[in-house]
């Protein structure tokens, strides 16, 4: 199932532009981490203990305060969000090489732009 998300941006009072983004909810994730890999990761200890009131997260009026849950009640993927993505080495022209080349190209452009300002 694909969803289409439209967003409107106002450039000036006379001009409007739109962008369309297709979102697939049935496709596989591009992330190479599998469910079995999530089980291998040791569950880290969260930074706040269970029952701690998290200030600043209840932004609606008359909402009860947000309280931290025990680590076991959070889904296992939550602890892997901050891990870097690992792309499998699938030879020349593969996803890993494309990601590496894109990073190198962006860095080269940034370096060139920086040198133009000097």
C-alpha cells in the first residue's frame, strides 16, 4: 500500500509550490539490520530509571505527566536507533559503494565551497 503525502510551501504571496512524496508501507526497510540482529544486541540501561517524570514532554494542557517505563516495556528496536547503518559489501555498483561514493562526493563539494570562501 502506498500513500501520497503532499506539502505546500509558500515562496511568496503570488507563488505556491507543491512537492509529492510516495510512501510505501509494505516495502522492506532499506536498513540491513534484521530482527535476529536486534536480539544479539545487549539491551543497554536507559539513562533514567523507571517511574521518573520526564518534564517537557507533556505539552498539552491537563495532560498527566509523562513517566518513564521499565526498559523491558520498550520495543527492542528502540535501543538500536543510534547505531550506524551497516550496508553489506555486495561488490561494485552495490548499495554500500553508492553510499560511500555519495558521502565522498558531498564532502568534496563542501571542501570546494569552503575553499571558495577563503
